[in-house]
C-alpha cells in the first residue's frame, strides 16, 4: 500500500508535470512517464521484499531463540489441551449421551481447533508469533487425554 501512494505522488508531482509540459515531443513524454513508472514500481518491489525478509527473519528468530521446547508456555499448552479434550469428552458423553469412542473424535477436534485458534490469534497480535512448538505441545496434551479416555 505505501508503494501505491508513492507511485501516485511520483506521477502527480509538480516537477514531473512541468517536465512533461516543457517537452514538445510526445515520444519523449512517454519515455519519461515509463521511466518514472518503472522507478516507482522498482521501489515498491524493493520495499515489499525488504518487508517480507524482515518479517521472515523476525519470525525465524522468535521461533528459534525465544521459543524453547522446555518452557512454562509449553507446559500450559499441554495442560490446557488435556483439560479441553477431557472436559469436552465429559460433556459429550454425560450430557449429550454419546458413547466414549464416538465422542473422542469430537473432543480431539474441539481441543485442536482451540489450540490452532490461539496460535492464529497470536499471529495476528502485535508480537506476530505463530509457534509450531506450541501446536506440538497442544498435540501432546491431546494424545495424553485420548490415552486416558481410552483406558
């Protein structure tokens, strides 16, 4: 979006308008116009590329350095996924009268959707950190709960 604004500013600037008026040759005007357009588009491409690379580098650095495997955050993901799975299983079996094995896929799906939704929320937040490691911890909590349910 900033590149589009720059493109509009470049094409509508008084200096470019005067240079087009000063030239009486239409082919010279077209050449100048295409050069201005090319330079503005090149700037847009470079700006967007650097934005993408900065975001990608930030994401990689957050994933590797600030997201250790053994942390309180991962423990919380395991515990909450476990409780969401077992809690939804309880509700489906005791309140809706589903059989345990029939309710298990729904319980797993509810917990997985909650974990994925939380990561999507984190991605859109100001920190912008979508953590695959958190999803792995969610999966571990779901597996532990499913194992308990199937015993």
